[in-house]
C-alpha cells in the first residue's frame, strides 16, 4: 500500500493502568475513564490532534484495552476515519524476535517505529491520555521548527511546592533546556513537563534505538530519552503553555477536574465552537427533569432522567436519579441509577452502578470531625449497592455491597 | 419471510409542508426540528435502519439544504455504506423531469434509482409521523397477504380540520381496504393513513410507468381511490404510539408527548434508537438558582432561570430570572434576563431581550420565526 507522506504523526500513549484511580481503572485503561459528563479522557488529546490539523494518530494500548478499543472504533467521532492516516490502535505484538509487552513509554514507541516510518514524517508528537486540556499542537510544532529544535517539551509553571511531583526543566531565557530532573526532591525550577513532546523523528528514532540497545536502562521518556538527548547535546527547548491543564491520575484530581467544568472561573470552555472536544455519542434522547426535580450548579448529559435533587454534580449519559434521592458534589458515570431516597455526597459512582434505596455514599467534610478520615468515596464500575448500605468517605468499593 | 436486506426505503422529504407553513419556510418538512434534538426525518429513517433496511432514497423537492446538512453521508444512521446506503434524490434528475405535483410524479423522478436497486420490496414513508415503528411485520404482512399495495394506518379520533389533510380507510375483517376517502371533511374515530406503504419493486415500477403514460400524479387519489378495485390493496393496522403532525397545534402536542414518560420510553426505545446528527456540544449546564421541572433538555443548554413543561433544543440559553413555560425553544435561542416565554414556540437562533414577555395560549401557541430579535 502506498503511504502518503505526513509532516507530523501523533503517538498517544494509552497503555497505562492508572493504578491510582483504583476501582475506576480495574476494568478499563485510564484514558477510557469518563470525564466531564460526556467525554472520556482520551477525547481531549484526540480532539486536540484533529483541531491542530494532525490526522494520523497511533494509540498505543496495553492495559485493559477493550473499552478503549471499542470507544475509538474507526475514529469516526473525531473525524479520524480518513483514507490516508486516521487513528490506529497499536497493541503489543509478537514478532520473529519474540513477543514483548511494552516495557515503558519509550519502548512502546520503539516497537512501533515501523508504523511511524510508513508515513515518513518529519516530526512526531508524543502524547499521553492522562490530562484534560485544550492545546493547539500546530503552534508548538511551529515553535519547534522556528527554534530548529530536536525536541520540544511543553511546560507549565507550577507552584514550587508541587514541583517535586513533576519532571522539572531548567531552561535559559531563550527556552533552551539545559537540565532535566525527574521528580526532584529539591527542584531548581518550577517548569513542569506536561508529558507533551514534539520530536524531529530522525533524532527520536535514533535515540529510541540506542535506548533499546542499552540493556540495563529502563525504557522511559522522562527517565531515559530526555536525559540521553540532553547529554548528547541535542537542541531541546521548552514550550510554555498557560492554559488549563489538569492531570487526572488520582481520585482527588479526577473529582476536582470534573468539578472544574461547573466553575465559571475555570478557563476550560467546553462550549467553545472553535475548539470542539469530540466524543462518541451514546444515541440517547434529551434528558428529562421530573415535576419535583431540583437541579442546580450541575452538568447533565443526554439520556438522564432526574426526579430527585442534584447540586454541584456531573451526571453522564443515561443516569437516573429517582425521587427523593439527593446527589451533591458528586460524579455519576454513564448508566448508573440512584434509587429512591439514596444520598450520594462527595463521591464518584462508576458506570452502570445501582445505588439502592436509602443507601448513603460518602459524606460532607463539615460533618466529619477527624478531617484526615474524609475524602471522596468511590464506587467502581458495575457495582450494586444494596438498600440502606453505607459507604464511608474515602471508601473504595469495587464489589457489590 | 422477507429479508429486510432486500427492501428499499424511500422517504418523501417535502410532503405535507402546506400543513406547517411557519416551520417549513426555509426548510423541508423532513428537517423540521423536533423533540429537543431531532429532525422529523430521524423517525422514518431510524425506523428503516432499525428494521434492517440498508438502502434508502430521500426524495426531495425544495428547501433541501438544511436536510442535506443534517444527513451528511448518513454515517449517524449507519448508512454510509459501500453498497446501498443513503441517497438524496433531488428534483430535475433527468431531462423532462421537474418539480413534481404528487407522489407518483415524485416517484417517476426517482425511477432510475428504484430500478437500479436490487430490492424485492419498497417501503415508502413521509416525515410527518412520530413513531418508533418496526417495518418488518409490515413487509411480512404484505408478502403473506399477496397484496399489491399495503397501506399502514392507525386508529384515532380526528376533527374535520385534521381529517381534511388525511387519507381515511375502511378496512374489512380480512384487512382488505374496501373504501378510501381522500381528505374528507368528517370527524370522529377513523382509520387514518400513516403514509407508509409497502409494494413489490416490480409492481411499483409498472405503476410509475403506467401513471406517467396516463398523466396520473396523485398516489392517493389516482391509485388508492380510483384503482381500489383494480388492485389488491390491504391495510396494516399500527397499534403503538403515533402522532401525525398536521398543523402547529399537533406539532406542539407531539413535542409535549415526549415529556410523558411512557411515550418517551416507547418512542426513544434504546433497543431501537432514534438516530440524529451529532453536534458535539457539551452536556447541559445548570447554574445557581436554576429551576427546571417537567422538561426535556438537550445538550449544550445553559440554564440559570426557570423552565417548566418545555422542550429546549441544543444550545438554548435561559438567563437569570427568565421564565420559560409550556414552550418549545429551538436551537441556539437566547432568553435573556427576566424575560418570559410562555405558551410559545421559537424557531432557531431567536433572541428574546431582557424583560420582554411573550405569552401565547395553550390552544394557540405563539410562533417566533427563525433568527428574530424580539
């Protein structure tokens, strides 16, 4: 088959488990976790690609890929069902040299050098499926070209006290990176890597092979590829981003990022027509609000039926809130039912759960004396909570109770 | 039993527009918005797809831009197919054809498309009926009864005004139609045609050819009525929920019906979904002091005011202190602060300015046309 050359190909690392989301990633990879009422996390990097003019995307999957594979399908919802390029799911495979899981982010790309080569691109964008943000990668690519860089790393200024959680770049005023430290205890800068890279493909290709041949080394972008390129005096520059960007790798950050869509002061506009976030549509009728329903400060997706009270919450498609049920400060994922008189507070309820009549999930922080015992309660996907059952704050429920 | 893969679907996009002049001013009947996120064509088209039909022709006459925009390649209905799939059939398809006067002439304009399909049967439908209809039993009935034409009808009570837009059938106990009234001035309980017909493709082709020769153009008058005794014409009674949109009042009522939970669950049966164009807007957002009851709300709405017993299409904004009651509010309309919109229908992209009050009455909703700035 003849492949038309692409200037830029995106590779989206979507194989991670996201173990810090516990019950929510037990049966799906992190990029497939629902977010913002109708999206899954992966909709953000995929939509960013399409909106940035990148029409060739490899999605590297490994951990629990079923939901993700089915969701991506032929890429039609993102306009990635094109004749040339489009979206390709790339799982690990068996080759003549043997079979190997992706042993790290760099190894995952290494194993797919063949895929990238088919499009003979000048540049490759490496993305992850862990973050909520809107970003024009074409501007970053322009910057990469202007700077004549070999690698461009998107960075965000973070509060100094949070810097030790990130990969930290030290850069000259012209943007050139001279030092990189992965999760430093004593950071020398507060420029955090966002896990978004533009590489000149010929350079990255070489370093991926060198890294692979270095048997003792781990196979990771942050730990290996970036330091190795720095040590080899490749030109690496920091690309400053100042928009909304949120890592949703933990229960608290996932909860907060969902609450952000309700906050008019947060600069994440999902209604902006000029930068749409695309998603696979559930094909459900509009949502219905009952005669005695009360809904404030919330986001409600299609297919929901609401007869109870909802405040400061995000309801995904097809959620039913029965009469007398109260949902506050919570996230209810697609298809879940909150039965009569149940109370859900400061909680994340996974997909297709049933919260039985009179059950009580989570609690409000102001009602808890020992603040250290308070946190968001989580009900995993497909869990049935029986009538009048109680799930305490911070509970992590992955089996019927 | 007939295989639905062998059935060609035909939808008449412009029929019945005279009944709904306000809403069909700049659009085809088939693209009249309905039920907060749909267009009327979504119903017959989804019914065909859900019944297993994979080749559908949409016969258009005028004002079909918004319809083409809505349908695109048909991928949302799973009709973007290598074989079969969705075909829009505009007028003037061949020399000598033009704007049709009736269903038979419309079919003559699509004769080539019909001939080239390999289908054994043809199911025809209009875009004026709200129903989640399985067409397979009708095709099976047609095959079993050996009918030339099967007309689908429903039973209901109609006043004179509504009956005068309909074809009314008398059906005997063997389901044979023995009398046809076209647009009768009668009232009471009657069997009204739902404008869904089943025929063999070969039969339809012959019918088109013969009608062309004889200058016949109305399927209802020239065939069903005048040829009732020449052909075997059978009636298939549709027993589930349906509403025929034949004037502004019934348009309003059919929308309100979707707020009845039983009807809504039947029409939007998730096993047989009604598909529509995806717009990729965020879910609806409720602000502080939002008060929304008994309403149908689409994605992309922003609600900070009061909404009762209303249907809000995608991207409608109801600002603080505004009140929307017993109304249908179409896409991207903005009801500004403290404005009231009661017993009314707004077309797309209307702005109702601050403090303004629009009040119709329950039996005669006021209509605000597209793009108006009130």
